C-alpha cells in the first residue's frame, strides 16, 4: 500500500473501514512523519502514547463493525483548544505549564466520533498574528519553498501549525480558529482547505479566547471533502456556550459534487485593492470562469463599507482581547513572577508572560475602551461593523448565494520579511478576510493555483449565514478545476 500519510482523510476512512489498514498503522505512520518534520516546528507537544491508545480503541470498534464517523483518523489540535490532562499554552509563556482539567467541546466532539490526537499544534500567541512568528515556541516553518530558494517561509497565522502540519502530511486534518482570517489565510499560504464556519456554528467553550464576538473554530484539511467531514463532527449546539446556535448540523459531505447550476455568485468590486499582484488578479478571473463553466451566474456586487473593515477590526478585536486577557494575572493559574506587592506581581507577570504583539494589542484595546475614547473608537467601530453586515445582507437579499474573492493579497512571504518596522504591514494580510468575521459569516479558502515562485495561492468563497453547504459545493468546483497542490519534501 502507498504511504498512509499520503491518503486524504476520506481515503483513510474508507481504507480503515475496508480493513486495508489499521488505525494503529495509520497513527504510527503519522508519528514517524512528525518526528522527521521537527524542523518545521509545527507541533509544540506530541502525544504518541495517547495517540496509540486512542488508535487501539478505534481498531477494536472497526473490527467489531461499529465504526464511528472519524474512527482511527489522526488529527492535530491547535494549542488554543483545551485538552484534558494535556498541556494547552495558546502559544504563550504565561500558560507555558497550564494543564487543563477539562476538554473543549470541539475536541470532545472529535474524540466522541473516534478521532486520534497526535499532539498540539503551534500558533501565534493567543492567536494574535498572521504569520505564526509571535509564538513563544518559535516560528512555524512552511513546508513550501520558493523555486530555487532555501528561504524559510511563513505558513500564515494564527493557525500556522495546523496549516503546515496538514500540508506536510503530519496529520489528516487539524482544528484551527479564525478571528480575522486565521484559518483561511494560512490555508491559502499552504495549499490546504480552510473553513471558517458561521459564528455560533461551533462551540467556543474550552477554546482560549482572543476576541469573543469574532472567534470561531473550524477545520483545516487537504481537500474540500475532508474539511466537510471534519466540520460535521466539530459543529453542534453547546449549552455551555451562549453564542452557540441550536440548529441541526447538516451532512456537509453530501454537498460535495452537488450542482451549482443557477447559483448567483457575487463579485465584490471593493476587493480589487491597490497593490494586489497580477497573479492574484489572474487567479480571481480564473475562479470566476470555473464557476461560470459549472453553471453559476456571476454578478458584480458592492460592499461599500469594506474599506473600513480593517481599521474597525483592529479596534474591536484588541478591545475584546484587552478584556479577555485580564484574567492572566499570576494569581489563579499560569506564570507568576513575584514582586514586592500584588501590583508589582501583576505588572511583572504580564510583562514577562506576554510577548510584544500581545502587549501591543492589549494596550490598543485598553486605550480604545478608556474613558473619553470609548465613544470615539469602540462605539464607532461597532457601528461600522453593523454597516458591513448590512452590506452583505443586502446582497444576499438580492438573491446572491455566495461571493468569490481572493483569499490573500499575496503568496507566503519569508520569515522576518514583514512587520518588523511597521506592524500595520502585517495587519494588511487580513484585508480580504476580516469582513467575514465582522459580519459573522461562513467562509472557505480553496487552493487555486501556484505562482511563478512555485507557491500556492487561494480563492475565498463567502456564504450566507449557516449555509456552509453551498460553500462546500462551490469549493469542490474550484478544487476539481484547479487540482490539489503538495509541497516538495525538503525537511
């Protein structure tokens, strides 16, 4: 049989059920691949003993003909998800030795369906970053390289470990989170498929909070079908999360291959931004053609408040982060740096526990929430957010089923190439993705091409609330036309 790590999740599922492969063999193959790929720094913690134990339990069920939806499927878990009795750090020194006594709802759903945990994946500290360079555990290195170059590239962020691990075949799929593009941007940078579900589709309980009104968990996988399989297990109502929506979870896999004939696809004119590369423009045109050939109708639409999305996002998200991260004070859990009194202990703990980017965002957030600035910044940003949401609602009310846009303004860049002197340069990576979070909508990034440097480029589809099924149908059209992309192994 071919190398088990080269199988897609759906292929591995069928091989396991057909008894052509055991869950233990599949798990061992991935653990071996992880060991060989440590230069990528995708995992911050490997859990081989637990993985083998979970695989053995899956094999018992598979032999008995009692297979669950994900029985024996090895997954990586972003280190923002709390995992019972397994360290969860959020990529931060302040949680370096934190071991949760409880399981996040999303991961509990995956274990309920028989999945196997290979380990915890690296991410930007508290999910604050677009390149996975802010992690306390060091940068993740993308498995992709430019043609003829040894330059180490970023995998995108904040879910850089998830995207790199999936692209490098170190797991069959991974959990991720998306606050302003942290699933879709790294997926686009690594030639993988990333799904940001509708806000409320997946429970946030047990996921370390960044910005509570924007955060949403979702999968990164190798194919559109694989991401549909994963999302079905991850999603569902959770009474422990008041933002979790109590509506049935569809069989997303059934949407794969479904006709898109007659669907109206919006092309937002505001997404043609200055400085966008010719290759991104060309890919966007190609994506339109693929959907048109599949029977979809293309219409130009206007989302006039898009230009305000990025500045509004970088007010709302840091404000919520400032509030959420106040709990890390050295008193109850996590790092404690002693001082002469409690005030100095707070100050030293937070100064030494948080990295530069996290401290920057906490200060921005605290500033915009402070007396005299709250109305000028935070309240105005929330009003802009309402207008952004209304722009989308108007388009959907006029019969638009989904929108097609680029996923990122460029291909992956080198580690250390952006944001050093000007953090805003890094924030601009989210220009195509933040509107989706501000409006609470679902989005999917699908690989569309490789550029002249040999790096993957992605297309984004934005859907109506709780209509992820249409995104999977449309995403499959793009995947069928573009093909799949895998990096050449160099590590």
